């Protein structure tokens, strides 16, 4: 009887141990599944974050490239504008184009020599005249002014006759003040040139034609 009871007790204990082992095994499996699910979710979240980060980086790169292209375009436009302005300035300085602007008109009626006209030309330049013409002929740095055999003048080999009329584009106030100042060139003309009458007239708009002859360079070349 005792032997049978002992066997029953052992079997019962063994049964409960088996149940406990099965429960523990089941719990461990569930925990493993949860860990695997969590790990899978973490991996998916990490991948999603990387994808979003790469997308943001691509967008930032695209924006920077667009800004760089805009900056380059603006720089090129500024350089082109600067080159255009410089070219136009040189063309005006060389007399290659017709120009307009305010200034003064100076008329010499009566006897005036080539030296008188050259002195007046220098006076106008020193006073800030930007463009000059004499009797409609553009005066540039290379222009020549010489007397003719008949008492007239030749500007760049073209004969001009009295009255001599200078058109000077520049600040009218400065030009007029320089010409009419006491003891100035026109005062000297009035006191020493008998029969010479000089008139200075301010103009809001003067037109100075382009130089008739373009300067052609045969030997001179720009430095590279």
C-alpha cells in the first residue's frame, strides 16, 4: 500500500513538474517572439529613419545646387554688365558712338588762332568736359587741329570756318564757372583779342556726333 502511494506521489510530482516545464517553455517562446517582433519593429524604424534622412539630404543638396547655380548666374550677369559698361565707356571716350547730355556751348565769333582754340579745348577738358565737338566735328584724344592756307582751320583734315562753336558735354555749372571766372581764359581773350566775341550758353541737352574716322591699329595689340 505504501509502495503504491509512493508511486502515485512520484507520478503526481512528475506530472506537475512537466506542467511547469511546459508553461515555462511556452512563456519563453512568447518572450522570444516578442523580442523578435520588437527587434523587427526597431529595424523597420531604423530603415525608415535612414530613408527619410537620405531624402532630406538629397533635398538639401538640390537646394544648395540651385543656390549655387543662381549665384553663378548672377555673378556672370554682373561680369557681363561690367564688361558692357566698360566697353560703352571706352567707345564714348574714343568717339565711336554719338552721345547726348547737358553742358555748355561756346561760340567764338571773330579772329581766333589755332592756339586760341587749343587753349579753349584744354580749358574745357580741365573743367571736366566728357565729350567735345568743334563745329559738329567730334574731338577725341587723337584729333589734330591745324591752320589752313586760307586762314581757316582743319580738324582731322576737315576744313572748318568761323564762327567756331564748341559743344562740351559735362556739368554745366562747373564748365560755366571755369570759363567765366575772373582772370580766366575768356577774360584774357576779351582783353587781348581785338574783334573776338565769345558767348557761353548753358544747354540742358547737347548732341555730339560720333567721330568720323575710326582708329585702326595695325601694329599695337592688347597684352594677353
